[in-house]
C-alpha cells in the first residue's frame, strides 16, 4: 500500500511553507505523524509530491528517518508536465495546475492501491486503519474510498476554510461540492459565499482519498480537455473532487465513505500553529507517539 502526500502548496494564508514547520515535540513536521501512522498500519511506500526546490531537501530529511523496509519517492509537480500532444506556452503561468495534477505527477512511481492526503493536515491513526482495511477488503478497481469527517470538527478559529461538502447515501458518496469560505459565526457554521447555514454534522472531505492507478488515465483525459479552454491556462486549476465527481457521473467508479472518530486538525492559518503544537505534545504525552518520533 502506498501513501501519497501532497506537499506542493505555497502556504499563502499561513505565511510560510507550513508543510515544513516544526510542530512536533522534537521539531517534527506534521507530515511525519501521518507517515508514522501509515507505516504502522501496513503502508510500505511513501510518495511526496512537491516543488522542485524542495525535492532534495525532503529526500535528505526523510530518508535517514524511515525504516529500511519503506520505499520513498519524492516527485516534483512540474507546470510543464503535460499530456502528450499538448503544446502550450506555460511561461506566463506561476502556480501549479492543482491537486489533481499533483496526483497525476506521481503516475510513474505508483502502481498499486494508494491513499492521498494533504501534507499539512493531521488525520489520526484510526483514519489510516480504516483506509488500510478498505484496501485489503476491496476487490474492485472501480470502487474508491474517501475518509469523511464531521464539518464541526474541521474548522479554524482564525478564519474561513475550504471544505468539500459531501452528500452521502447508505455509505456511498453521491456528490461532493467545494465550499471555499466556511466559517463559525455566533454559534452557527456559515457558508459566507452564499450565506447558507450548514449542519455541523455534515460529512466533509479533508482530501483523504483511497484510489488505484486507474485514476491516472482519467485525470489525463480531464486535464487534456481542461487545457483546450484558453481561459484556463493562466490561473485555473484541476482538483481531485472535480475529477472524482465526473468519474462517478460517468459511471466509471463508485466511492465508499469511510467514517472515522479520528481526531483531525490542520494549520490553515499561522495562528493555528499553537494549537497544533499543543495537540501533538498531548498526543505524545498520552503515548500515542514516541518522542523522538523516529528511532
């Protein structure tokens, strides 16, 4: 089983590269706790997708920490990594092509079932246990999975957040809709773009997906169509939920929703850092993790 961590973001709201901030009791990055949990749940291949300037650093940083039995690949998300027969000028584009393109960037190193997560989120061991059990019991390459969390457990006290709001029927994902400005206001959870109040127990995606390599071919098809629209070329991006929704709509896959009681937290804003540090310290003191994390 493979764990893919997306670590190519810019940290614009955080003010620095939050993927590489020292949050653990011994200065560990948040992504190290996900890697640790995944390895302890049977994952044997770790893949990180990042920017070119971070590749050597991550390889040098993680290689000596991981057990010898664990394979590590660090892949660069390159703006010029495009489908064959696509010839466009990318010289005016500054930002990457989005999370779906980040996943597609790993197509040459992943050849088995894999989990996708954000490098700057904490998901908890129970989430990885649920994902591992799903992979081991799933016999269809047309069935994907997503680990869902309750909306109320995924907010920040320091500003709005983006969440994929899920519609679920009998444990199956029906649809997923991206809301980019969700905020707790006066005891309610508000989508400030629309003004609508959201149910605190609504299932949301935190970008914890369970896929197999069939997704690479569809992302390439999706990306090719996307690149044929001129207004997309400067700033637009392709996202995993959009690709997954289109695959479901076209009858190519169904997606099981795996619910978890696992604790989640993230560092969207710099002000979230103190709580993240305190939580990792508490989890370590509660013997959920050794300190230092790696022997």
